[in-house]
């Protein structure tokens, strides 16, 4: 999933911000014109946080940009994440950085994985992918196959060379319909394709905004919740910080300094505050803490975008602060 | 866990002839747990031909590695690949991804801390009222019936949206269900005859029109309207709450009340700082592990500590033993409010980690703070007796004497 929303870079290396959330680029390969796939692992090749189809990673690039990328691999593979990045010539530099600068062995920071685009049970699925929008759809196809739920896919792009993962899709026969606007010049008839899909099918779409709008229009007569699209809204928050921040504990006169390289929970414990955690990975929700002031840097797998935007709670086992000062209630 | 090999490859695993589901070991499992941990990372239990884990690291690794240790073949001793389950399997507990994904996401939201905040004031008021009522009746009583059972039964069925009539089926249903994760021993035989009436009532309560228009049950059904789960899934998910949410919490509350009765200085510490209630509850869960065991089934050949376990084997994870492993916890038998119990496996770990844990914590915090506000001391008033269950560690009676504040 591309998301070259404007964000200003920061000076230091945000990938070094926290010890628990760093990944190393283990492999990279070109999978289509202007599309590279990265395989990311823990530096110690250890187990990564679990995820479900439709999930994305918040990736913090060494140049200070944070980008969201859908996971396209297999959730059964606990030791690596796979993402694919399309080069956006006119973006603000996130994808260009990945294409031109990021090499095997480089480190990136990450948060999540989070899922705002969950695969829900259905009698059948109709998937629509535009270009790099195929990435969240790939694990959905595999899940649907395991679940024994019938599906069809419409996969659109400028040219066959721009469509990644055709080899993987080839095995699915006529369930997969490809459409290249470049070769025929004709636009795909989204209305007709959606109309052909069973009326109780769940429709999933990911791709450029124009395509998603067309899918939503075509599915307007379907039940709410039966048409789901993944929009890459640009979150307006500032860059991840790589410098210490002040953590104020409301109701006490204590202010702690959280250094890059230690978690908020560790900092609190060293200072003598009890914080109960369980998974220590931003998954279980045990350490949820109220935020009274400041802007949290969310790295958990729990909050959706709206909940993040509210900024009134965070998970200190993994999450941090974007602002110089964060005030929390324990 | 499978990647790191210690010692010679393909050692034969140690064996034990002990029966962890015998009345004797259910009543007092600690010595057996210690022997299990000392024997090795994996120990073959001859009597049931299953492979057992008692050390923290091993249990933790098996809990999180759902790829190698699956739940869909049953999390009890029975292997669903060979024998059909006695009830339709749980969509959460007894499911693997991707089947597990959607039901889990829905329940996680409904039972999450932010959703529960709306219940908190009422639960705190209910707890204060219960404590007042109990103290008005007297200061010496059975803490199991008067507190550990009374409080969850007062708040949880209402929160789910159950009707009043028939709630007495909840406890025997849950008790039997947790027995069935073990072998078909005296406990299962004892509960089997009355199972149909309890299960019948429970299943009836899962229908949309049997549930109140608000509550966890209604929330589950509302998720079908959004398409997040199917209408066929909703009743089974309500059933999950009724199965997993009552006995567990009751026994956890029994565990913490017993721990406080035995440890007066801990009660004094809670009195002076009620914010300790949360940590205290998890420390009690670590210490007692109300859920003692769950099983998994290997999906492939795995290698643990040089021992090869073939695909398709039933693995018995002793959560209670892991939570008292001295390799992980210092002085593990002590109820210690200064300890950080974070990371205990009493709620499990990984993708199946208890989705109701925030509910249980909120119940506990509400009851404990209400008690701490009114009660100066809690002490034993007789010898407590154990309630035996193949999975749960529980008190049958817990006689206590309270000194209310003057
Ligand atoms: C202190 C009380 C409780 C304890 C000790 C406890 C313990 C556990 C444990 C150990 C598991 C993991 C099972 C596994 O890994 O196979 C679990 C799962 C579960 N618990 Fe709890 N539980 C408690 C309270 C509750 C409550 C109050 C509810 C409901 C509101 C609940 C609902 C569930 C459900 C539905 C699962 C299955 C989750 C899944 O497989 O994804 N539990 N619980």
C-alpha cells in the first residue's frame, strides 16, 4: 500500500527509537515495474507479532518518514514480514527512499501490525485490486481458500508488467480476471463486474482512490458492511521522534525522561511505578494507560485510526511520544 | 523454540507414570509440577500417552507458536481429529487462524478496556453494595459463596444480558465443560448425567431474542448486522462468554481472597494503596492459576530440548507449573505484592490469550477496592476445602473472618 503523504523528516535515526521494534531488511526483489518486495525480519530472526489478512505495518524509514504498508505474506510465517513498495515519482520520498537507498541489512523501525481492513466471514468474496493494492488482497485470497469460501478477483493495472504476483495468481484460473487499461485503452467496467458478483458477496477493494470510489458506487445497493475498501488516509501527525521526551505522571510531582532505546514501561518501572503488562507487544491491551496531554506515538496493534486520532490513551509497552512532553494518569 | 537445540539430538524424553487428573494430584499439584519441571522440558505422561510441559519458557513458547501447536484439534485431551467433540467446537478457543480471526477481533473489541469503561461505575457501586450486605449479615462466613461467587453472578450475567430465570445452570455448565478438557474420569462421570439440562439452557440463552437489547450478547449480535461475523457464529460466541467467563473469574476471586487471608501484610498494603488491586489480582492468578492446564496438538514434527515430538501429538501445557517455575520467578510460592507478575501465563499468551481478561480484572478491582474500603483485616476462620476440577484450581469453601472498619 503506497502512502506518500507529506511529512517532514527528522534528524536522527527513528529506527533506533526503541529496542523492541526494529526490523532488518533480509531480502529484496523486484516483483513488477517500479515495485520492490522487501522481506523484513527481527535482527535475531525471532518471532514477530502475529497479524491477520488485511493488516499493515507502520514502517519508520531511516530517513525519518513513517509509511504504512500492507503485509502480503503468510501469517503462518512467524519469522518474516513481506511488503511491496511501488515507486511514486511524485510522492514525498518514502517510496523513492525504499527503492533507491534501502538495502539488505538496513534497519527500519515498525509499529503494529494493525488491521483496519479485516477479512470477515462471507458466503463468497469479490476482491478488486488496483496495482499495488493487490498486497492486502493476497493473504485474503489464501485465507478464503483455506476457509473454503468462494472468491473472485478483478486485478487492474496499466500494463501486465505493472501487475505484481501474476505467477502466484496464475494457479487460480478464471477466478482471477486481469484488466490492463494500457493495452486495450478501455477502462474496466467495475459496475458490471460488481453486479455479476452474488448479491450477498462481501466486496473488498484496495487501490487508487478513483477505483475505490467506483467500487463504492457500484456496491451502493449492497448492505452496509458488505463493501469494504482500504483507503490510505494520510495521518497528519508529525514524524516519529528519536530524542528523549518528558513523561509526566499526573497526580504526582514526578517527571521522567524516556530515552530512545528504553520503553515507557521500563522507564516507569525503574522509577518505581507499577505497570502491569502481559504480552509486552501492544497486542493484549493490559497496560492501556490514559493520556492527558501530549501526542502519543502509537505502536500498538489495537487502536484503529479514529481511536489513535483521539490521542487519549496509549499502550506504554510499545508506544511512545511524538511531543516533547506526554502527561499520563496511572 | 524448535530452532534452538540443546543437548544431543533425538534424546528420548523422560517419562512419568503420574496421573495429573487424579483426585490426589488435582488437590495438591505442586510437588508433581516440580518433578515435571526438573525432569525436562517435555515429559511423556505414560498414563495418557501425552507430552507434558511444565517449565515457563517451554509453555510460553508453545502458547505463542500457534503455527506448530494448534487448537482446532481441541484444547483438551480429546483429539478432535480422531473423536468427534461432544459439543460444536468453540469458534475461539478451539479454532486456528484464519477461522479464529474474525470472531476474535469482534470479541476483543466488545470486551476491551475502552468498552468496559462504561460498566465500571456500576460495577464499583454493585461491589460496594454487596460488601455492605455481606457485612450486615455477619463477619464470619464462606468467602466462596458470599463474595467470590456472589459478585460475578451479580454483575456478569447482567452484563451479558441474560434473563434471570435459569442462571443457576451457569456454574454447573462451566464446571462440567472445564472437566471435559481432561480425561473421562470420576469428575466427568459425575457431571455427565445433568449435562443436557445445563447445556440446553445455556444454548437457549445464546439466541438473539433471548438476550437483553444491550450487553455483550447484544453487541455480539450487532456485529452480524455489520457483517463482521455471520449469524451462525453469533450464538457460539455468546456461548463462549457463558462457558469461559463465570467459573474462571469466581475461582480467581477465591484465589485472591485466600491469598489475602493467608497474608495479612499484603491486605494492609492494599488498604493503604488500593491502586495495588490490579497487580495483586494478577499476582494471585500467577500464584494459583485458576486455569491450570490446556492442551495443544502438534501440526508438524517439533524438536524441543533435543527431543523430537512427532506431528499429531497431544501436548499438555501446565500453566500452573509455568507460573511457579523458579527459573522464571523468585520465591514463586509467595504471594508478593512487590513482585511484577507481568508475563504470567495464567491468562494464556499469544493469539488465544484470554479475551475476557479485562472483564475479570475489572470485576476483581471493583470487589477488592470495595472490600479494602470497609474491611480492616481478613483472616482464615477454619480450614478451606478444595473443589476439584480437571482444568480449574478452585476452593469449595473458604471460611474467613473479617474485621470491619469501626
Ligand atoms: C480470571 C479469570 C480468567 C482466567 C484465569 C482465564 C483464563 C484463560 C486462559 C488461560 C485462556 C487461554 C486458552 C488457550 O490458550 O487455549 C483463556 C481464553 C479465553 N477466555 Fe478466559 N479466563 C478468565 C476469564 C474470562 C472471562 C471473564 C471471559 C469472558 C468474558 C473469558 C473468555 C475467554 C475466551 C472466549 C477465551 C478464548 C480466547 C481465544 O481462544 O481466542 N475468560 N482464558
